[in-house]
């Protein structure tokens, strides 16, 4: 058996003390000072580690560097087609017009009484695109008080926003349901004329949005009062069908289809409540007519790839099928 002999080579541990001059520093420190020095180093290293561990703030959530950045973000989407496409989103995923108002408010807090005319004018533009015309008129008047370069444009926009406000204003003062219905019908006609008065972007698309909303308001009124309005259910369903047909280019097309399915589903459940399926007065064909209508509307949305309502439509389609299965079992 061969035994190998190992010899220790000179290393850092066997080096003379003069090779480590900092060791002399430790030896001359008193024990209390050494403990304090060691504690400070540990705390410093811990804090440095915490700073490195905290992730940097994503650039899209950093505060706006200047007013120019805020205005530039707004200008990118100022002429967007608000009728055909959903409201644009900024890099943080927020409605670009709402985020513009928030950023302008923050900027004004940081720099009061600075660029007041431009801030007021931009606020008016943002509020108008959000459908708050009365507030937009107020900021147009504020922009004119500075008597600057934007005064003439603010005056022209004030007249435009005032026209939108008067046309779309909703009056609730009516003594009867028939009188209230007449007010809604007159509002639809005013909004239809508003579409013809403005052809420039984005006001044409905004007028189309108001016309569409006016028709939806009338249809919801007829549906909500279907028990007291003559032929209420039929008139409401026919109007929703008409809205879906002549607003096919609208961003709310699938929303209208969903609402039409909701009305059919509600008619089916109302029929079941009035005529229990266990009794002889229940007619399966009448129930199935409304259930099939609801399924058709929901199925149309589920087949539309990219529609925001697709997941909701799938769930409602499953609910209608479950109701249909339960009623069929009770009707046997």
C-alpha cells in the first residue's frame, strides 16, 4: 500500500501579517468600536440589496415629463372615429381622454398659473369627446378669458359644443308616459339632424354616437314600461332590431345583439313564471320561440372573434340552454 505524502504549500493563510495591513486596523480597534463598525457594514449591505431588489418603475407609469408630452398624447387620437371604434387607450391602458384630464390636473397642481389657456382649451376638447358638452363649454369660456392665440378657436368650439348640448339635452319633465315618449322621439330626430350638420372628424362620429344613444334610450323606455305601453314588448323588440340593423358599423353592434338576446331571454322566463311548465296551459312552442331567439343572438356574438362581449355571450348561451333543458324536463 502506497501512502502519498502531501505537503502544504504557502497560501494566503500562511502569509505574513504584513501582507494584510488592514488586519492591523482591526487589531487596534477596541471591541465595542469593532462591533459598531461591523453592524454598520451589515446594515449598509442590506440597504444596498433592498435597493437592487426593488424593480424599476415601467416607463408607461412614469409621470409626464412636460405639458408637451400630455398634449402630444392627446393630439394623436383627437380625430379618432368614436362611432366605429372604441375609445383609444394610452400606453398604460386607460381611456386616453380621461387620462389626459388627470394628467392636466396633476400638471396644474405642480405648476399653478402656467399655460392656463392651453390647459383650459385641451380640457374642453377632452370633455367634448367624452360627451360632457356642458363642461366643455365652460372650459371654452375659460380659455377665452386669457385673450391669447386660442381665443378664436375656443369661441368657435364653444358654439359647436353648445349646439351638441342643446341637441342631446334630455328633458324628464312630462306629465304622462305618452308625453315622455314624445320627448324621446323628438330627441332622436334632433340627433339625426345633428349628424347631417357636421361632417368633419371627430364631430360627425360623435353626432352618430348621440343619435345611436337616443334610439337606445327610447327602446329601453318602451321595454321598461312594456306592461303599460300599448304593444310595449313588440315595439321595444322591433326598435332594438332596427338599431342593430342600421348601426352595423357601430362599435356597439355586438352590445345591441347581446341586449336583444337579453330581452328574448327575459320574455322566455316571464312566460315560464306566468305559465308553469308542469301545467296544461303551458305551450312549449311559445317558450321555445323566445329561447331560440335568445340563443341565436348570443351565438352570433360568440362567433365574432375579437368582440369584447364574446365571453359574456358564451356564458349567457349556456344559461339559456340550461333553462331550456330544465323546462323540458318539467314539461314531460
